C-alpha cells in the first residue's frame, strides 16, 4: 500500500493505493488532515483502517511532514498497519528542524520538533539509478544505525528496504504505490476545486 497526499489551501487529502506485486491497482481509499495541524498520523491510521487489507505486505508513505509540517509518527503508522513501513523522500536535505524552528513558535514548534526527532533515521537507497531517502520500521537492520559515510551523506538503507523499493519502482525513482496514490489524491483535489462538479 502506498500513501501520498495532495494539499490545498485549507485541507490535506491522503490517498492510500493498494498495488499488487504485478503492479495492478487493487483498491484506493481517502482521509483528510488539516494544513499546519498535527493530525496527519491520525488521518493515515483512519485510512489504513478504512482499507482494511489483510493482504498488504508493506506500507510505503511519501514524505514525513505533509500539509505544512503536519509531522507523521512513522512508528505509530507502522503499528496501525501491522506491517513493515517505509517513509520515502526524494531529495537530499539537511533536515526539517531548521524550517520548523523558523516557521513555528512555542508549543507548536516544540511538538513538531519532538515528533521530528522521534522519526527513524534517514538512509540512502539507490533505485533505478536515482537516490531516494528512506526511514523504515519493521525491517531487519532498523535497530542499528550504520555509520555515516565520510561525505556527510546519510548511511545506506538495509538490503531488505532496498529490495522492496526496487520491486515496486518499475521506472524512475518514485515507487508505484505512492505514485498512484499521489495521482489519485491530486485528481480528487482537482475535482473538488471545480465549482460545478456535475458538468
């Protein structure tokens, strides 16, 4: 199952897309969260419950701070799914802490920074010649943190995480389950934005 979002001015729409090993799409579901809130984790848990798919083997989530730093608790999501979970991002980054510190104050900043600090470590993985960054829960090797390379880049993801991402990424650097989920979320958001939806 891939989970991705599309954010509009006042709300964030998450889509969960079930994509089989043969890459056929086998179900979708939706849940909303607030922009700038702290309810993204609850929205993703609702989405997992609504889809209620015992046949899902892995959960792949696109990003960890959707909807204006509505930071996901990846471990809570993995626990709700009862499946190994990967949160994947697509660009090198020094981390979100400076941006959170800049954009929020007081308790709002402290809660986001605490949630961000609890995230699993970010690790590099190469898929189809492109570098992704994965935070994983429930895979072999998650407990130990490999030493960072001398160039300051994140350590390398485990072989199992790399295998899962490679298996579900037929081309490019975006796993098919999250690519489908993102397209569906964007499509619904575009449909909602049309004044006369019956035309």
